[in-house]
C-alpha cells in the first residue's frame, strides 16, 4: 500500500495522459514529415535525424547520471527534442554540429533549469536559433536531388523577399523545394498537426491563429494579394513552428485567452522579421520572444475568482 501523502494545489485533475503518452503522440505526428524529409533529401537527412535524437537521449542520460537525478529519458521528451531539432536543420548539417546543438538543447536549455516543465523556452527551437547564429553554413538551404538548378536556387521565402520567381503551390505542398528537412513537405506537417488535434494533445488556438495572423498581415502589407499571402504562409517553417513548437505545454499559456494573445504575437513578430528583418525566416525568433513573455501573458489571462483575487 502506498503510504505517501501527495500534496498539490487545486484544481485536481485526473487524466490517463502521461508525459510519455503525449510525447509519443508528438513523435508519431512528426513521423510523416521525417519520412518525407528522408525521401526528399536522401540518407543525409536520416543521419541528421538519428544523430540529433541519439545525442539528445545520451546527453539527458549523462546529465541525470552525473547530477544523480532520477532518469527521465523514458518520458520520450528527449526524443521529441532531438527530432524537432533535426527537422529544423538542413540535411547537409555536419553531424558534429548536430551533436553540439543537441547538447545545447538538452543541457543548457532544459536540464540546467530543472528538466522538463522548468525550462523557460522551447529547447529545440532555442537550439536552432543558437546554431543559426553559431554556424553560418546553416543559412544555406539543402535542395532535393531532382530540383532544377539546385545549387543556385533560393528558398521560396528568399524569393518572396526579393520579389522574384516562385515555385508552384503544389511544389510547396509536397516539398519539392529547398529548406530544412522537416519544413518542406507541408502536407505531411498538416497531417501531423491534424493528428495532434484529434488526439487532443493540442488545441486549435495557437496553430490556427498564428497561421491566420501571418496570412492577414502579409495580405495587408503586400498589396492585398491573396495568392502572395498564401505563399508566405506555406513557405518556410511557419507550419512546423505553429503546430509543433509554439504549442509546447511548458512555454506557452494554458488559458484560451492567453493562447490567442500568444499566437497573435508569434504571427506578428514572424511577419515583421520576414519582411523588415535581416533573416528571411522569423518563426524561431518569434516563438523565442513569446516564450519569454508567456509567464506575463499567463498572469494577465488567468481567470478571476468571483469577488476575489486572481488565481495564484
């Protein structure tokens, strides 16, 4: 008989969901994009994915072992972190850079702050920003082997900024374009996002409102062109960011009102960086900024007791 007394603050919610089940669902949802990335970019993409996942698991295991903490690799959060990081990298990323990025995500962003649930920002997304700044070669996208003039082609986002020729919408949807491993095939990402919604791992607020915000502001800022705004939505890492990184439980608000504010902020900052910033892609930076603000959004959006103070 368990004689331990567990004390917690209300409300007390019983649920069959565990961290392991949630992370398994996220990994399943990401698998179509991972498979598509390997089919588009070849074995090099597979090696990047395997290296990031294996390194993330190893670094979490070693950190817990050295600091004598309870082993947490069984909750699969390290697997998801490694998979997300890999899918946000070009297939040509050197494997030693993948290892450094995984170490940064797991040790610096996650474990030092106390592990899962204590990190201020999303580990995979923050590691990607770190790697973009530290390794300039990551700014050069990978192109499918069958792409026309791949060596001199630019990503759709770069073409949008430069107002030059664009690929077809179909090529953008199936991933016949340059970019990171997991951000190219939008059909696979949308399928994974729908899976998370059906499984109720995430709610619609953050992904839908983030994407809608980007569409609306690019529509307004680029001559009220519907097709152009659609290109801004399905180019780059917006879909993977909106469904899989901005929705992180730990670094995003838990209230519906807070999620709406958070999503609008991510979408607006993304548009501003894309159009006016020096980086063609702004999703990672936008999510990082809103991660930092999310405790204040949470406090602002919390429900109030009738006749009393805010929930603490």
